[in-house]
């Protein structure tokens, strides 16, 4: 058993990179320690004020780890969970039909191709939409309703989206992670 020491250790999470230094997931620090002990990862960064100590040793809590080995992990890309708030983040809180910005409570999700006509509930068929446009569109496609879709909906890329998700959830992204994201937070 290890005892813990340091500030808000419970909130310490580790960013996991694949062997190409691309962020692929976020794990609890305990998981990162197991990966470290199992020699599955190299530790690139540690939290400077958080330590875990066993009877004989102290360990700095890993902040960024990189998976060892190529190949298998290469294509393992973090998938961003499809849900309402993540769609809003992807669309920058802009109604995709009237192109105006709205607070989350005034936005809803809209199926570009209506669900009753076979439209899927997926990243590529669901967009952020204000309630007014949603009502006006009804069960039509954007073309039929005379709407100009702001951009074609796609599955968001993690490098672009992950920092935004942190901001959205009012979580602070650990400064030590920032250099590993392509976009500037
Ligand atoms: Zn609108």
C-alpha cells in the first residue's frame, strides 16, 4: 500500500501520449503509476508538488507519460464521447443555421438529415442549433428549409477539442500538459 502526500492528489490526472507524442487519453494518476511500474510507459513530466510514498521509496506523481513501442498503439486515437456539450464545443456555440452564438441553455441539437428519414445520431449528422432555427427547420433538411449549414459536421480532433472541453467544464488544464497540445489554450 502506498500513502499519499501533496496537494489535491485526487485531482491529479496523467496525460497519455502515443509513441508519436500525440495525446490519446487522460487517466487517473493511479493508472499512470501502474503503467509506469509495468514499464509500459516512459514518464515525461511529473507533478512537482505531489508524491506517493511506499515503505522504501518516494515517487513523483506522473503528469505526462508516453507509451512505449510503436505499431499497435499508433492508430489508437482518443475518441471524444458524442454528447450534447461536446457537440456545442465542436461548433463553438454557434447555431449552425443562423450562425449566431448562444449560451448552452439556448442551444439544442439538430439532426441535419431528420432522424425519421434515416438520419443518424452521430457526429456527422448532428449540429448545434438555436431553438428558433430548430423550430423553423422542423422535419426538413437544411436545403429544404432554406438554411445554409455553417460547416459540414465532423468528428472533432482531440488536439483541437480537448483544451476546449476543459474550459467548458471549468477544469483547469495542468500547465505541464500544454506543450503537448497542438492548439494554444
Ligand atoms: Zn439559429
